[in-house]
């Protein structure tokens, strides 16, 4: 093929993806190769070999780039490992090839070991044999070196360093604070504190959203709150003075979270608790679960205990229904006839039923709170976390000193990071447990009245499987609590 077409040139492509420890290179290796292959076609060049170095930074002295070395030796010999002649080289960008003067010199020497070679990069086709190109290349190297350094400095000076100094970095006034982003807004911060307590006690984010909408609160961008924006406010570590960057708390050299200069709204402990609570509920979908807000306390919790003609119990879930206008009470529970069954025979007046079940549940919760009084033990894995953090620190130091190469560093880093992440999640979970145990100790009776309907339903479902309602007590007969049979959850 090569012999038949004298204009056809066999070229090799070089791609490299760098990994600076934080951000994956935007252009993946495949993208680079795809672009180069596309360009080769335009010039009637044939790509006969692809060299690829992965995760290696060309500007670090200690790094050996295997395929780059292979390329140099193949260029010198004149053929690819399979024996194709090399008439030219393509690179996505010249800084993919070299970032250090010594690399550039070696590359140029290997390239010009043979005559009439072509070279192409993002600057187009270039004549590497031309007089002065050696200098031009060196200048390029120098510029790209300074670019690398500048980039490193820039990231060091940006968000992270501001965050490390504990200074606010938000572009907008955060909800809860005044324009200086430091002083609390009395009304908004109170609303947040209340919402955190309510969610910890079982309120749904949908309920908070509705409340904030009704109150006319606006997000920092001037919109009414939606489910997502409320959720974001509530899990923001800023609430307790912490700062998050890319999903991780910003920590100082001793691995302690940096505390900002702004006033905090809640304690870190509460923030851990609320974050754990919301995440565990969210199941990753980020959407309100169910989306259904019940109107009556015991809908779905009440079950019909009517014995049918065939001797079985109906056991249908009862529905809350509006009571007739002439009655003294507002709602009732009915075993509605549906496609799934339902005998339409059992009905209970709502006020008395709710009152009785609430009384039972409060008594039960009180007993449980007593039992929860025994302390949640201290977190037992603090030493493990400390050790893992120290190991990572040591690894980073050895890498920075050049005692280990990038390959070893990036091979050893991920398992350590995973372990630290896992331990921190466990720690957060433990803190949440502790906060929950503490919350359980507050007076159940006093707080019950302040609970929203969803909070009450959550509390009820935590201790009760169901309430079986046996028909009877209709009409003028007195309401008979004996006809309501709670089914308690075991272990409670
Ligand atoms: Zn029934």
C-alpha cells in the first residue's frame, strides 16, 4: 500500500493524559487519538502506531514516560515496533510531547535522525528541520513550563486558600446571613435553625419547603424556595461554620475542619446529624420521596379488622375521609371498597381514634426514651482514622520530596482515600446516632404538640405496624377503644 502511493505517509501519534492529583485531564486519551486520526486522513497520512502515556505529568523530573521513551527510540531506528516506517509524528498539542527542555532536545534529535519527516500538532503542520525551530521549541517549552507553574500557583491561591483562611467564598449572599456574609440575618437564621430541628425530629423537606414558601422567604438569588434549594441550604456545612469543596470538608494540616470567620447557625454535631438524616432519606434520587403529604393522621396505618363471611379478616388499609357536615367531628377512617378489596363495613370517628392512638404512642415513646438514656458509647475508630490520615500525609510528603514516583503515589493514594472516606462516613453516622439519642431524651409529651402531621406519622410508624379496627360502636353507642388494637413493632 505504501509502495503504491508515494504521497501516503506513515505517521505515529502520541497522546498523554496528565493527572495532577485533583482534576482529570479534560481531554481523554481516546479524544486525542480520535482527533489526530481525523487530521491524518485530511493529509492522506496513515496512522501506523499510537503511543500513549497515561496519568503522567511531563513536567515532573522523576516521571519516566514509557511510551515517550519508546517513541524516541523508534524515531531513531526509523520504524515502529511492527516494522512500519515512520514518516512523521502527530501530537494533540506540543506540550503533550515535552514540557522540559531536555525532553525537547531528545525528541528533536530522534525526529531529525531521518529526513523528510512531517510533524503536526494543534499549531498545524510544522517544519521541525527549519532553522531556528530548535530555539522556537525551547521557547515553547519555557512558556509551557511557566504556564504549568502559573496554573499550580493559581489553584493554590484560589478558592482553596481562601477557604483555608476561613474566608467566605460565596458569590451570593447565603440565605441565613446578611450582605457581609458573616453576620446572621435574625429571621432567616431562626428559620434555618427551626427547620433543622424539625427535620431531625422527622419533618419532611416538602413540609419545610411549603412553610418557607408561605413565609415568603427568598433564596439568595431572589427566588421562592423549592425542594432542592431547601435541601441545599440544610446540608450546607456553612451552617455550622465548616466549608466544603468538591463534596469534601476543607481541613487544615491537622485534619481538622477549617472553621470560617462567619457566625454559625447550628453546631457541627447537628450538621452531621441533619446531613446524615437527609442523605439516608434521599436514596440518591434527590427527589421528594412519595411526594404524598397525608391529610389525616392514621391513613394507611389503620387496618380493617372485620371478619368476612369466609372467616378471614378483611385487613384492608383504611382511608381517612371527611366526615359529614352535621357531625361534631371533622374526619373518620373508612374501609373503602376498592379493586384490591375492602368491605366498606368498618368506620371509626377520627377525633377519638387519633386521640387514643396518640396517647398510646406518646406513652410508648416515653418508655423508649427512658431506655435510650444509657449513653451511646464513644466512637471506637478514632485511632484508625487518625492513623489513615497520617499515612496519607506521609505518602504525600514522600511524593513531594520525590522519594516515590507518581505511579506509586497514585497507586497507593486511592485505597487510603477510600478508607478515610469510609471512616469519616462511619464517624458522621455515629454522631448522628448520638444526636438522635439526645433528641429522644427531650420530653416527648411536650414536643408532641409542636410536631407536624408528617412528623407524627413518622413517629407512629416507628413504633406501630398498624392499628386493627374492629367494626362496632356506630351510631349512638359510645366510642369503644377496645375495638382498636395496636400492633406494636417488636424490639421497641
Ligand atoms: Zn374491611
